[in-house]
C-alpha cells in the first residue's frame, strides 16, 4: 500500500510514492490522510476572526505547510479550521460557490478579515507594547522599532532614538536593571540600551530585589 511519508505529521519527505508502515501498524494512502496522524497535535491552529489574529499570516502559514496538496485538498483541510466569527462568515454569509473554491475562499477571507493598517493603529500598539515573558531584549527592541517606524514615519532621528530608548526601558520586565542602565549608562539608542541590559545581566546576574522602581519619563 502506498503512502506519502511525513515527518512529525508536518513536512512531506519528497513527492515520491513510497511503501512504508508506521510503528503502530497503520498505513496511510494519501497526503491528506497524514494530516490526521494519531497521537499528534493538530498542526494548524484554528482561525476565529479575532482582532488579535492576522488572516494574511494565517493563510500564508497554512498554504506553505500544505504546499504538497492541490487546491481541492487544501480546501478540505481549511474548512474545519474556522471557529466563531470566521465560521459564521464562511458558512453563514458566503455562497456555496464562494466557499467551495479554494482561491475564491481565500479572496473572501482577506476581504473580510484583512486589517487596514493606519498610523493610529500602530501608535496604539506601540503605546501598549511591553516585553513579554520569555521574549529576548533583542526581539522586544526589534518589535518596538517596527511599530514606531509605522506609527511615526516622519519623526526626526533624534526624537525617534529618545522615544525608543524610553519605551524600551519602561517596557522591560526587569525594571530594576532597566533603571540601573538608564541612570548609569544613559543609552542614546535602543540598540545601545539592549547591549547594556544584556551586559549588566552577564556581569551581575539577575537582581535579588523584587523592587520595581519607576523610570522617570521625559516630556
């Protein structure tokens, strides 16, 4: 019996049809069968149409992960992934013709759920952005720079540096070290601030105190 062997129920190993038997003795006949390997978590997250979800990113990840399937097979895999608002839209508002053609469905999803990006939207995201648990200082800084440049594309370079440094230090989870860096090093750029945060922790290690001093914000 032929099957397409996939690694961790995710990546297809070649396009050649091969003969193999899984450890549990089950055989799969097609790539689609392998999307439902037993004892494996679902490879693709559901899409509910929430404000924190990006339809373009979700479609891209879905498409690239199933690049070995044709459009009809992708459609069969995509339809069960919709939940809540997205499910209401796909099955309640789209016609059968719109949701039975893969490319047509993608177009309708983007028209309905694609986020219209405006400077104001990025300003709000920048203002509310703080370092997440487990997020490196480097990644946090990169995200701040991305949001800032979209929110304030015409700000002078000096103002940009000041705003980014202040936001970075105020948003770091380790506020005590951030306060030490601001007071003793006075970084002029966000990249300098990242370096000083990492350098401080390498030399002194995490602070013992749980006190979180407030960093003075300049006007």
